[in-house]
C-alpha cells in the first residue's frame, strides 16, 4: 500500500463562511496556529477537534477531511450500489 495522508478542505470552508483563522480559533477554543497547522496538513486534529470544527462550520467531518493515497483523493463516503432484494 502506498503513502497515505489526511487532506482537508478547512480553509475553503472557513473562508466561504467569512471567517479568519483567528475567528475560527476563538469559536473552537484553540489557537490560530492550531487552525493554521491543520489547514496546511502539518497537524492531524484529534477526533474531538475534527468534530468540533465540522459542527462549528455547519458541515460534516467527511466533508472537511479526506484521505490522500498515492496523490489521489479518496472520499470517506462509501459509494452506494443497488442491491436487489430477493425475499426469504
């Protein structure tokens, strides 16, 4: 398996909401530097921080964060397929 890392859309979502890094940091209760390092994929946030960021920004963790494997973005949401029910 190739190299995997966590990517995010935090800056994109934050700026779409009209928030600065400082604004978001205050709302979430962390430092501006923490927001900056998460946005730049230097720091992988804890589950609690990821959930808090998503809630504060009015989105989901799945929309904010994703896995990058071998340079390709992998969606966290599974692709649904049709399943035919064949009763008992």
